[in-house]
C-alpha cells in the first residue's frame, strides 16, 4: 500500500520530536510547565459567542495540496488583520514547519498581538507536544483522530486539560467521530479534506454531523471558500468554521471574513 500524506507527515513528526527531546528532555519540559502559570483563554466559549457563525481564522504559509499560500514575512500583518475583525472568534496557527511553513515561535508572537484564543494546529502525537503547546501560549490544541489510537487520544486530551487547554478533535468518518466522542471531546471538527490524499468532499460535514452529540461544539473544516459554503454548513448544524486558504488568498481579508461569518 502506498504511504499516505498523513503517514509521511506523522513519520517526520516522530523524527522532529526525538530531535527536540535530545535538546530539551521531557522532564525539563514538564518542570518548565509546572513552574509556569499563565492565562488560558476560553477557545470554545469564544467561538460559540455571538449571533454569527464562529470563524476560526488560520495562519499558514503552505500545504501539500496548495503549495505556497502566503508569505512568512506577512505573518504579523495577517495576525493583526484577523485581530481587528470582530467576526474572527479564534485564530488557528499552523506550527508544522516542513509541510506548512509554520513554527511554535510564531504562535507566541501572535498571542502577543491578539486577544482572541489561539489553536495550535499541528500533528500532535506525543505528550511532549502538549507541554510545548502550553509553553508556547496555545489555548487549545488540535488532535487528529486518524493519527492517534483511542487510548493516546484520551491521554493527550486529559493532559491538555490539566493545563486548562481545550482540544479540538478532528474526524473524517463515522469511526473517527465515535472515537472523538468516546474520548470526551467538547469540540469535534469535521475535516472535509482527506488527510490521506488531501482531496476535499464538501458534503462530508452534512453526512457526519448527525453523529455528533448535541452538547458538543461542531466545527466544519476545509473547503469553505465563500458565503454559500458557510451557509451550507451552518444550516447543517455547524457552530463554527475553520478557514485558512480562502482567507489568506482574499483580496480583502476583512471583507472575506464578514462574507463567511453568516448569521446562525
């Protein structure tokens, strides 16, 4: 069987984690976190507030499917622009370096200039990355159900929760939604992009949302390009949308955010 894009990324992430631990051991990361008390912003509360569909605006510079998306030199300008949009209820910072051009350092920079909560979006597979996230200033972390065994998913979610960080658990099929629910997820994102092939199915949210319990926040991810797409997932039951490429490539970022932030 051919190796999927997700498999390739996860294997690279294992190498990165081993390198990071050789420089700063896990025990040192744990001690640093224990000695750090900081404000953790309410990610879920923010995206659920207001009468409009919550927009989680993403900062990323590239992706395996789209190639180059934005210039890294524009990162702070983009963050400030998001921060000035009332309809942006949270910001997703992609921290994977090799495939998406991000960094943990960028997350810390963004935190210093915006007031909304921040999601660390990465391929988190090890508890070391949870400690990294807390130290970097994340308010929430992304956990991808397809990349994690059920036991590991629960353990990572519990560890994040011990620091006050919330978890957005991402799913792409019924089995992964059930895994997320079993792990006690308070936020489940339906990613219309298949992380194996990076193809998009815009009808996927409507197909899977019925399997998410009413009390769980429902987030539509990927493939949301315009107001019609936003309206479609909102009508299907989305509480929020996570959008990157269509915002970053828009001629007028604020105008695009307002187009996507449809009335609930």
